[in-house]
C-alpha cells in the first residue's frame, strides 16, 4: 500500500453516470463532433483513464448518453399522456407537451437534433429512435387510431423544432 494519501483509491459508484451526464453537457456545448474523451473527462471531473475504463470508446458513451435522453423524453411524454382519462384530456395533454415544454426544452431539443444526426450516420442507434417513437405511439394509441398517432407524434416533434427557432428567448442551457 502506498504511503501517499492521494494514491489511495476511493470508491466512486456514481462515476459512470457522472461521465454520461457530462457527455450530454459537452454535446450541448460542442455538438457530437466536438465531443472528445478529454472534454468529457474534464467536465465530469474524472481522470482521462476513466473514459476507457467505463466505456468501449466514444460510440459506446454516446449510445448510452443518447439512450438516457430518449428514455427521459419518452417518459415525460408518456407520463403526461397517462394522466389523460379520455380523448379530450389526451388532446389537452398533447397541447401541454408542445406548449408547456414537457418534452421540448431547448436542451432536450438540441440533444434530439444531435441524436437524429448521429443516428443517421450510425445505423446501430436507429433502435433508440424506434423505441422512442414506439413508446410515444403506444401512449397516443390509447386515444387515437394508428395513423393519427403517427401524425400527432410527428406534430409534437415538429412543433418543438419550430418553437426553438421562433422563440429566440430560449437559451440552450434551459
């Protein structure tokens, strides 16, 4: 055992999650293309070696980070629709999702754009997108037919995109 107290290894059970969260922060600031092991390690406050210890490369880290974004966004969408007891309440839930920023916060929208672009270049990530859309459509399916579910799902995402560009007061960090 080393006599140097700084050389003593301390347990850090939250390190992997902290790195994933930091990766999302770096993506928001620099985009996927500007996300590096060094930037993520610095943002997470961990040694650079932690990156290769916890992840099998940057694609593995990005996959986990984007999966987290998709699950959180999907859970918010599904959760709000779960509160609806009938079609009229479901319509109000959809309005709330679009207008109330339940899903479309500037940060989530930016991360979604990055996910879409990254998944377009990495077919193995298409499952994240399919699962996200499937969860949305299943939640909508309690109240609407399949064609309407697809249209409403696209409307929600499209309105979020439009809102980002027509509401300049939004900032990325929100």
